[in-house]
């Protein structure tokens, strides 16, 4: 999956503006979102269009449930912007 870095950048700007993450953690969120894109086939357009509650759920959830060493997500967390993986679609 080609990651859309422009959309990820806009998601980070929105998360910082909403004070969901401190500005110093922007690079971390960029990497976390890239992992989430790979793991969950994130619909970045949907994430950008989410209302504040759903946007915060996904951003905070991604940040809180990623194991940065393994690049896996813990506690069965699935973002609301997740799509079925292309491998699973038939």
C-alpha cells in the first residue's frame, strides 16, 4: 500500500491543533500512522473527515496501543478508519 504522506501530515497537524499530541511528538505520530496504515489499511480520507470524537479515538488509540519495537498493536485495538486488508478482500 502506498502511504499518502500528505494526508498523514494533515492528520498530524489536526491532532496537534486539537492538543491530542504535543508538537514534539509529531515525528512519532507520523511513524505510528504509517504503521497503522500498513496494519489496518487505514482510510485516511475518512480519518480526516471524522468528527472530533472519532478522530480522537483513532489518534489516541493508535498512540496508546502500538508496540513501537514490534510495530504491532496491542489489546485488540482497531481504529475506526480501518478497512479490510487488500489481501483478505476477494
